[in-house]
C-alpha cells in the first residue's frame, strides 16, 4: 500500500511540474519545491542525517565558506526533475556542519547576461570585505566563461551580477589552447594576493594542466594568466574537476575530482611557491576510494580547521564501459543525490587523516556493545553470524577485527535476518573490499588488527578505516537493501571480533 501511495504522489508531482516553466527563476524554483515536499518526505530511503536536496536532482557542492558564525554550502540543484539538468545554486547553512537550514532560493542564472543555468565555482570574502562568487557557464557557442556575482545581504542568500562580466574567457592573453569546456574557477587569497585556478583540458597533450591566474584589481574583475601550477599524467587523471588549493598545517593541499579512468577525488600535498606560482608535490593519494564520492568542496573556518564536503551522486557514469555498477542507476524518481558526512582534515605524521565531524556524536542513542568473539568457520562456504539485539538502518558502528588465521572476515549491514544482501565489508589483510570497491591497506602487517567506523543512513554507507587513513562511501541499490540486520562474516579459519560498539542515530532531516 505504501508503494502505491508513493507512486500516486509521484504522478501528481510530475504532472504539476510538467505544467510549469522550467526556467530557473526564484518563483519557479520555490513552486517546484513546495509542490514536491509531501512526496519526497514519504520516501523510506530518504536519509535521516545527511544533507539532502529538498527535491529534484542534486549536483556539485560549490562555494563552501564560513561567515559570521555559519558554515555555508551551495550546490547545483535541478528542482524540476530527478535527473540532471540546468542547475542553480541551492544554499544551506549550519552551525555544526551537520544540522542544516535550507535557505531561500540561492544564486540563479543571470538571464540578462544570456545565461540560463549556473556552473560550478567558489566563493571568497576579499580583504576589502566584498562577498563574491565565481562560477563557469557557457554563453552561446563561445565556450565556457567565468562569471562574478556579489552577495547583497549578510545571509549570503541574495545576489547580483553588477560590474564587469564575464571576468575571464579563453580570449585572455597568453593562454594555451584550452578546450572550450574549461570550467570550475576556484578563487583564494594568501599573503595579500588573490589567485584563481581552474579545470582545463589540453587534448593534444599527455598531461593535465592546472592553470593559475592572479587578480590585478581589488574588485577581482581583472585576471592575468601566470602559467601552470602543476601537471599530472593524463593516463592517471583524465581531468582535474572542481580544483581547490588550501593551506593544511604547514603544507598546502590540492584536491580535485577526476571522472576517468575512475570517478574519484584525489589529493596532492606539497609547498606552494609564491615566487614562481607552482605547487611542489611531495605526496598524493585518494580521498575516497568509491566512485560514489565526487566533486569535493572544502570550508576553512576561523580556527584554522579545514572541513571537507562532497556529493554522493544518484547515478553512475554511463561512458565508463567497465564501471562496476551496471546497469546504470538513478536513486529514485523523487529526489537524487545527497552529501556525505562532512569530514575534518588533518595531517598526522605526513598522512592525511579524515574524521567525521564531532557533531555526529550528539546523534547517538541506545548504545549496543559486543565483547571479544571468535568467528569460526566449520565448512567451505562463508559463515554468517547475525547479531542479536540490535538492528538499524540509521546507525554508527565501531568494529575492531583481527584476521588471526582466517582468509577473510567482515560485516554485512542492511542485510536480511539470515545475514544475506545489504552491503558487504570484507577484510583480507592488506585488502579491504567494500561493496566491490577494493582498498589496499598499504601499511598492514601480518597480525595487525583493523578498525572500522561505519555509518549507515537508509541506503548510504560510509566507512572510515584505521582512524580515517582510508575512506569509502557507497550508495546501496534500493533493491539490495534487504533489512536492518547486521551479520558478521568469515571464511577459511577462525577470525576474531575484538570489539563492537554501535549506536542508533536520531533523525535530524
């Protein structure tokens, strides 16, 4: 009966949207959100504590900024349908990076400038107190251009495009022959100077460049090309989308997303040389091993903390022919996509550590605990031990295993009462397999234990390994969510569960 009710609501919502204009005006956006509120809120898979769009299809996070005591995040939103389309910047703010307030409308297209959508970009507050946003968007057949908008209120919820626009095009002097789909401007300041970097393609080269520009005036309307910040081999990274460069401790961290050969967020750590405007890379790695974590966005605060937000898309990319999630999925026909749990970034002994924001602990209730337990295998097939006394589809769990003499051990979440289905997390020494995503545990030695911090929210699962050295975020197919049970698994010998603590998490959405 519930599914029939949802289908009926979907029909009503779709009919209402088809009857209205899809122009991204504030009036059309607000009407679409209002008309769909009831149907989206009835979806049993809608997350309980992840930032989720009010309706429609979520796109890249953009413009993360801390201002006047609030963390602000913007994100592309197609409010009229569950599939991708023209975006505007929806806007939410939070005091703790977990409980978000959806703000009214956001940055909408500058129709007077010939735009009908908003691309990805960044925000900045200048030394002279100007609150600005920069984004990429095409205009006619001239390729992507970079545009500038000003906030016109202190809530960062109203905008205008006064002044020079666009502020940067492919006609800028000295540019290499970048493809017309260059995009995603990121603007930052350091030591009294302001810079812009962007995603840029050079199809005739075997490397991917990151161009850097410097502002020539206080209004940030005039930019001068200064060269290439650094390059990476194209066979490893087809492109570097939504690039960011931020200080982290006594180093700088560059992050970007690449859509091939796999969807992934990557990082590079090194020193930013202000003399020749290059990044001297000392190490590089992977932010999240899953293709379900993309288009990262950072927010530095006033205490020198750096927080990371990212998008869990509602679909897999169909142009990667070998992608592990065939057939191509959409999350459902009511809403699409959400944000991963925000993470605090730090460098510890040269390693990048990602920790869920502290506010997540405030959601804990009904603690459950298991003490040390052996996981014997009595036959040639995987053994399943379903945990008794605790079930949940919105929870946090901290698990510690020792492989001992087993071939593998692990845990299934969102399984049925026999332990089948759901999402499997399988550990075999120097390799962790999360729902088909293989993560090399590079520093593992025989006899070492592993600790997993696991978050489950309806159909979204995030795994933090060994205090945040490795991270994996997954969206479970709705048809694979078989229940709210948890099962311990093992094969080929006796593994040991050293400890398990779990909490149900309260809903905040």
